């Protein structure tokens, strides 16, 4: 699959495709329906299957101080979409110039001129153009003028309602990674480069791989049973503290993961940490001996969750 960013020209081989258009943060069950409809339509017609999204997320432009909320990185979406049978991912730069385009100007410049689409698939709540002036009805009307068709995919729901990125973020903030995973169709995974930390875990006999959270949504602070994906494709069980480490001064927000029954040097390597189950909130304990004993109990709890 090809990734096109920064407004680069679309390769000729990908022009004339069917595009799924939306944000697709997290690529959850509802997103899979939209992208799957575009993929299947494209394959039926013998055309490229594309996904077009926005970078940064529009909320970042209009609300720059909003707390981090990402459910995935572009690299994660690139991998998921490639495995899903998509031929190209176009990350449209979301700038003030783009935001100022009318609905018709967006269709003219991006869908027609830059992508040359033969068809577009969206969810029913998709809006576009200055002030969100365009909706799916307007997209269909403008598509007829330009010679492409537009289709709308119904939302996907579970027993609690329509699946959405908003609900997934709420579940993570509430310490419910299993609920989030059901909607995502996979565990929520934080991917990052392992950094040096205070090395307290090594002193206690529980060396940790430390990641900063970057743009990811902040799940509930606390201790989690996790699975860790390494560069070689292997997966290791672990226990992780996500938060500010209340026993260490000054407080620093980190995801600290102890890989159980594993040893090696991960500094500088990219790993993915799946949050499987929330075990407990962060605690300020009475000294390092108490902390060491608590980590051992947390590891036992994580093993029961992951291996039971």
C-alpha cells in the first residue's frame, strides 16, 4: 500500500479509484464498514481502493489546546489499511487554506483534480467544506456534476449504541480497555520509541521499557495487564504503569512496561503496548520495599488475566 502525504501528487496508478473519505482515527468497527464498502466497490470495478483522511485532525486546527485524543498514529493506520486490502492512503494536509474551501471547491480541488475519483464512500454524518457546509446529500449532488458517484454507509452499533471514536475514548478514560477493544476490533495500542527513564524499576528488579504518550488519548492512570509487540514480530506479556508515578519526583507522565519472562535491551526500539485489562489505580506507597512488593502482586494479577 502507498502512503501519500504533504499534498504530494497521487501516482497515476491510483487515480480513478474509489475512496473512503473520513478521519478514521482508530479504524474502529464503524470505520471498517465504510472502508470495506469502498474496497469492495473498487475491486468489483477493477479500480484502486483508496482512503483519504486529514492530518492533523481538524480539531487540532480549530482547538489547538484540546487535550491529546488520538486513538492511533498514521503509521498504525497505514499498516491496518494495507492489511485490509486498501491500495493507497492519502493524508490531506488540514490547513486554514483547506478549511476555507467551500464544499464545491473541496470537491473540485481534491476529489476531482488531485484524486480523480470514480466514487466516494462516507459515513452518514460526514461533513466537509467551510463551516461544515457540505453533507452527504451535497456530496452526492456535486459528485453528479463531476461524474463520480457517492455512497453512504450506515453506522455500526453494539448493545450500548452507535460505535464511535468518542465512545472509545470515553471507555479508555474510564479504565475500560476491554470495552474499547470490542469497538476497535483490537486492543488499544500505544506505539513509541523506548526511552531512558529514572531506572528505578531496574533497581527494584523490574526493568521497564518507557514510552511517552505523545498525541494518544490518555487512558485512566493506573496499572494494566499488557501485551508488548517487539520489532522482531514477537509478543511478550507484561504489566505496565500508565501515569505520573506518584512516588517519584518530579512527576513525569510515562507508560512504563515490565516485560515478564523476557530480558534484553530495547532502548531506541519501537514497540507497541496493547492495554488488555485495567488492574488498579496509581498508588503512593510507603517506601521502595512496599513498591517492590506491589509490583510483584501486579505481575501475578497480570499473569492471571493474560494467561488464564
